[in-house]
């Protein structure tokens, strides 16, 4: 038996777009700050691994800061 997909329930699409998971459509959370950060995931489309690493590091840091701000209330 195979493991369920991490992106189960995300509709498949033609490619990676702004804020999209690979092979899926744009992810929308309804939280503007989070949606803005996720939109960065579409920026390096077709770029090399070094540019992807920079984007992922930035996205991670910005999401962590957003979560910390929510915790502070």
C-alpha cells in the first residue's frame, strides 16, 4: 500500500504557477499575508536549484514570522 500524497485533494493543473504546488493550481489560504508569501513560489519557475533555494528560504522565514505574529495575538 502506498503512502497518501502530501498534496491529496489539490487539483492537478498544467504546471507550477504563483503559489502552486508542483503539478497543481495556485494555493489560496484566505489569509492575504500568507497568500502573498506563497505567490513567491511561482517566481523561479524554470530556474536553477540555487534560485529555488533562495525563494524557499525566504518563504520559510516569512511564513515563520507570520505564524509568530499570530501567536503573539
